[in-house]
């Protein structure tokens, strides 16, 4: 079995604008979270009202992104630390529902996504997950990972993975983090969460 894993931190999000006029996620700083729709693991449709009146970390990732996978242990620690507070981590994944269920161990565990989880020796993701699409159109070799980032990521101008957006209780994006494996960013994030929860 050959496992082809996409290890890129930057992928094309489908935005056809030229580089000079291409909006970036930074244009959303200090602005309201844009309207979006995605899918919970039970296949129900969800939008930004899912986290109304909460402090939220929106974690944009996809399986196959090495940096995204490396952040998962710190995101799990955040979830455990703040699970009884008004803070939540919401992971927005650029993979289809079946692929996410496979990773979680609740779907087809013969798929590559479950193998990735076991290879990294990670637990399933405990915090809420929003899938950007129901299914990914696959064209290519078997066991190649194809993300679907044309939906929610495009609305947030996400073109680098992982990207994490801290959102206050009123839905304003207050800070952007690109690497929660980095101790400085991870410590700063916790200080920002504590401040927003006051």
C-alpha cells in the first residue's frame, strides 16, 4: 500500500484573483465572521450561528497537511483546559464527511485517513468538527488525499494551512495564529482566550 500524503502548507483555494489584489485572511481581522455553511459529522448543515456568544478558535486544517496534524495535540489540550467554559475549539476540515469519519474511527477504517491517525498516534478529535464539503471529488491515484477547501476557506481567504482565527463573543475575529506548535503563539493564544472570557 502506497500512501501519498499532501504535506503542503499552502494550496490553491480556488480564488482566481491575481496576487496583487488577492484578499488575505488578514483583511478579516477586527471584522465579523463571514457567513458560511458546512456540515457536522451527523450530516446536518451548520453556519456561523453555531458558536454565537462564545469565544471560539476556528482551526482551519485538512488531513494530509503536516503542520495541521502537528497542531492537533495542542488543540486537544485547549479543548480539555476550557471545555467547561464559554470557549470552544471548532475544527473546520477541508476533507469530506466520509474521510473525516474514517479518521475519527467512526467510518471506514480501511481508508487512508484512519491510517494517518494511527501513524501520527493521535486520538480522535474531541472538539466540534465542521466539514467544508460532504464529499471530495477524487481524480488521481488511490490513497491520494484531496482536500475540498473551496467552500468555507474561500470565504475566510485561507490559503495557508493550518490557520487559526480567534473570535470573541460578538463574532469579531480578534487574532490570527499560523502555528500553534510554536510555544510563543500557543502561550499567547491562552492569554488571549483568558482575556476574552473575562
